[in-house]
C-alpha cells in the first residue's frame, strides 16, 4: 500500500474516533440522552478538513511520512473534543484556528515543495526575526501580562503568543547556522562561540523580560540539543545546561515571580498558614499561591485508573463556578486525566511519543546536515514543550504556562504546530525521495 | 550526526516516559492520599453526585439527602433533621468545610467506595451504566431520647455525656455541649463558630465527649481503688486513719472538707465519702508506675476506640507540656495527688464511661461502638457490629467490690443526687479544681440497671462553682432515666 493510502486509512480511523468522542460528550451533556446530528456534523467537517490536507500532502509531498498528519489530527481532535466539553464557545474558535492552521500547513507545503532548503539562505533573517518576536511582549503598550508571565501581544482585540512562532524560526536559524559552523565549533575555539553566547544571553533576557521560566527553558533546551547534534560534544550541552541553571538561579534570587513558582513546586501544601502575596494575609499555601497546581493534581487524582468518563468529570463547584483556572489551556492535561483516567492520559502521551519517534526517524533518514538538524530540532522542541507543560502540571518540574501542542486552546500554538508539522513532512518527503524509498 | 540524533531521540522519548510514570504516580499511587486531603474541592463536589447513604437509628433519621439539579447534574446535598442533637457524632459533609464525624470517617461506606465485594460490583455496574452511585446507609446505636435528656440537662452549660451498654460497648448516648446545627455549616458558618455557652471557650465544633480533656478529680479514685484491691495489697476492709490531709514530699494535701477529718475508717467508707487522704496514702504505697499500668488496662494512654475520626478523639493519661506522659520512674509524678485524680491527669468523658462500664461488666473492657450495622442500598447488611472484648482490666471480685462501694456512694455518700427509685445506681462523683478559684470541672461516673447493670455513664460539666454531686450527678440521672425508661424520682 502506498504511503498516502496508509495516511488516508489512518485519517479515517481518527475521524471515527472523533465522532465517538463528540457523541459521548454530547450524550453526557444533554438530558435526556439523545444523539444529535450536530455532534456528528462536527466530526464530519473535521474529517473533511483533514481530507483536504491529505490531498495537499498527496500533491506536494507524496513520499512523506504517513503517520504524522493522522497523529496531529488525532491530537487536535482530542483537544477540540475536550474544549467543546469544557467551554463550547471556545471549541468553535479553536476549530477556526485549526482551519487556519491547516491552511498555513498547506501553504507551507505548496510554497516549499520543490526544495525547502532555500530556508537555509535566510537563516540570519529567521534568527533576527525570532529574537524580535521574543522581545515583542516586552514592548510597552503591546505586551500583555497574563497569569504573571509576559508572553502575550495584543493588537486591538487580536491577541497572540509570538514565542510559539519564534521557537520555529529559532530552530530554522540554528539548523542553518550550526550546519555551517559545526566543524569549527567542534574544535572548541572560544571565538566561534560568540554568536552562541549571544543566544544564551538572549534566552536569559527573555526569561527576565517575560518572567517565564518555561519558555526560556524550552528555547534554551532546543538550542543545546541542536548544538549537541551538530558538534557531537556532550560537554557543550552540559556546560550550557550548567550556565542555564546558574542564570536561572540568579534570576530566581531577584525575580519574585520565579521564586514563587519554585516555592510552590517544592511545597504546594503547608500545615501552617504562610504569608499570601495575593491577599496580603496569612493562608495555607494550598488555598493561596499553589491552589492552581493543587487543584489540578486533585483533578488528575480524581480520574484514577479508568477516569470519570467524558463529560462526567468535576471541574466546577455545585454552584457552577470553575474550580481550576486556565483549564482549557495550561491545565488541559489535568482535565483529560480526570475524564479519561490513567488509561486515556497514558494513551495521549503515547500519541505524543509516537509523534516524537516518527520525527526523530525523519531526522535519522534525512541525508543532509540542514535537514537532519531541522527535523531533530523541531521534534525535540515538540517533545520538550510537552514535557515542560505536562511535567509542570504533574509537579515533576515547576509549573509554567505554555501550551500542550495541538491540544491546548490557543491560536498561536495551533498555527505554529501545523507549520512545524509541514516542515517535518517536507524533510521526510525529500529524505524518502533521495533514498529511493518513495514506492515502499 | 546519527549517533547524536539517536541519543537525543532517546532523551525525547525518555521525557515523555517520565510523564507516564508521573501520571501513574498521581492516579494510582497517590490518588488515595489526594482524595483524603481536606482541601480537595474536586473530590468533595464529585461526591455530591453520589446518592450518599443515610444515617439512621432507633427510628430516627440523623442525616439524609436533598436532591438538587444544577447545570445538568444531580447533586445530593446533606440535611440533618435532628440538627444539633448528635452533631458531634454524626458530623457534617459539606463542600466548603469538608467533613467531620462519622460523615468523614465512614465516607467510603457512605459513598459506596468501600472494598466489600458486593459494593464494588454494584458501584462498577452503576458507573458503567452511567447511573447514580448509591452509598451504604449507617444504623447508629444512639438512643434519641437519651440525647435529648442530655441536651436538656446540660442546657447552656459546657460539658458532655457518654452512656455505654456495659456488656456490649454500644454507645447509647454521646452528647457534647454546646452543640451546633450542622445544617448551617455550609452557608452560615459564622453562626456555628459563634455559638455561645456558659464557659470560657464554647467551641461548639469540639466533641467534648471524645476529645475534651479534663482533670478527672475524684472519679479517678475508682481506678485507684480497683488497682489497690486487684493488687491484693488492699481489701475494702483495709483500715486507714484520716487526719483531714495527707503529706506528700513534706507538703500537706487537704481533703475537700478539712474541717471534718474522718479518723479511723476503711477503704469502702473512704470511697463512699471520697476521702482524699486515704487515696493519697494508697498512691504513695502503690507508686505511680503501678497505677499507670492499671490505667492502661482500662484503655488509658491509647486513643479510645470508636468509629469517629482519630483526630476527633484524644487519649487519656498523665500529660506534660500538652503531650501524653508515661513516667519512667515513680518519682516523676506525685503519686499521692495522682491517686485522687489531680497531678496533670487529663481524661475524656468516653474514657471515664469505659471505666464505669468495666466495673459494671465484671472487669472486662468492651470496645465502644456507635455503629450498629451498615446497610447496602438493596437492604442487605454489609457489616454488623459484634461486641468486642478489649481486655480484662481487673478480676471479677475486684470489680464487684468496687461496684459495691460505688452503690453505697449513691445510697449514702456523695452521689445521692443520682438516686432513681426502683433502680440500682452505682456511682462516683468528682470535683476537679481548674486552677481558677470557684470554677471546678465536675464529674459523675455511674452505672445503673433494674436487676443487672444496663447502662454505664460519664457526665462532665465545665466551670461549676459547686461539686460533682450537685451538678453532674443530676445530669447523669436524667440520661439514665431516659435510657432505663423509669419515671420514678429520687
């Protein structure tokens, strides 16, 4: 069976799953239980959208990996289903963003289908744009502080997180730059590290500007991973990590927001009341600073092994007030874990794992340095972002608000991840063509 | 570069594996601990969708549900038709203030989450069908008219009453004053914390019956007398001389009334008239560690067993700096004052009721139980409480000898206010100084019955300016009368 027919079958399976998901949410929400055509229409439109994307893939990158697009479709379907269950109004907007995301996905494929490696020529442009995008929220009048982190830009009623796009631009820049300089860097001469130290400085600056440990960790983590892949020197990555920790420790001492995050992470529960910065009074930490994390853990714990069932979870008080804030963005994983239980949450993580495995497979199969670095960088970025947000929700690391790729509610995130997907498919297509595996 | 990419791939996959491990930790390993946390609002709200089991007993509904539909979900909110009558035992189950009492300790049964096979199957089927999960119901041993008698007798005074069936350990009455209305906890908590009463710290939420720690005063002489006779070193006829005081470490310790020394008297008479100096001398003779050993046989130094939450109960014994104190040497405590119930000795009414019940039950301590049975939604009985023997504290003869002394104390001694016509009542009064002049903690422990002991009781009243015989004994008598169904007056 050709690669594209496999992709088509995978997509149809995802479409069926989506229909079942929507139907069960619909049944759980309405009373008396009856199946409305509306939920099936939703799934139908969803399937049609991805079939269109599939056709573009058939035309533009016929030999690309057949699993990634269905996996992305599945993740975004899980996301929309959950968002529909939590905030029906947001689900409509999220669907629109997915349509835009798929559109940009198609556009990227069509524009770059002959040879995506032209990107390499513009690497410095991408690098500068990435830094500019990261700085954007710091501009007065433009930047928005939400939940303590300055990650947003607002123009009129339109608001987005430039960091999401900056991440991809940064990877494109690094892939080009590192391919160019990898031999000299591997020799370890200090002057070659100038531009890299610059990036470290920029990451630290971003950290200070945005107050957000998560974004800084993500961007710097991608940088170190790609540096390691390019030079083969683990010592560089370890030194870089040490520098980051040192920098973060320095920031920790002087930025109270970062300090709070770490304190909350280490001791979310206190037996005695402690000073609560929000109210200025004494309160138990679980009732004050760490209430988001603690309530999210309660949500996860309440799911248990099998979950409460879609639509049957508890996210509001008996009066209807929300218990967990930012439920469909930062904390969407705790909602999934409650309704689908360990089985569903582990299944979701498995989908992420498959995506990551396929991405690295593309990096391995690619036959030139730029493609390898690009695919490895994009895939590792995807994995690290998943780890930072889910790990934060699970109290593995301090919690920072970034999105869960394809699943969380949020336009910038959805659009950026579809572009990431398009780039991976481009690399995969070329690798398979070069290796003559196209007809496999 | 492929070697590096492979390693990076392993790192990336490893990060996600770590997430699977962490999720498993929270959902399988730590889920129980999370669910038990007091501030777990999700758990609390989720449990309102369960048709919680009712709490009933002796023809009365202690706790039931009010069904309410809100935003497409059906919630079962708790209602307490008897309001404050047994609030400290039954407790409450709320969204904002979590749970207390049996509502808290028996939550697994009440919400159908207990591990009994039939419940597990039923809950599983309900869950799979999407039907409302039904909890199991509790049947209590409490006797409502005894609760009411205790409530009326204590009135605005602070204190507590515990009544046990000596042979089975069944809790017939457990009342703590002041009480509160559990229906107000969710929305009018101020009214609960603001309940007033005639004592310094009313604290209506405290279950004084199981967690109130008081100096036992002379009621402790029952334990001392039991230890003394059981040791074989004293008999009820052992002779003493009472000069009106006793000397310990060169200091005088006075009787309640120093103006009338008894002179020569035996142990029996000493208990009937509650003569401090005699018990002081017995204490010096037996030593503190010997007394502590006997206390432990009665259940002191351990949480008194009951189905209510452990942190709503307190162990009785010697206390030092707010902690239980088990003396390593006799000289660590003053054995004389210890023997008549002073000297940093703190006890709960439940423990003193257990002492009275043990005397009434020929020296065997029974486990107090307030739940009679647990009933499944289909009416079948899941758990039926059986009388449980904890320990033999003293010999049968010792128990009978001490019992005879307690009978005479009611007939002709300090406890005459507890006499009930046609019924044999045995008892011991206690009046413990609180360190504030004119404010005593007053006690009465007793057992009574027509032909054999049917009820054992302990009553305590806080901050009284007279004796246990005048204040606590009448309270105990009211409750005994309610339980024994006698209308006769003394």
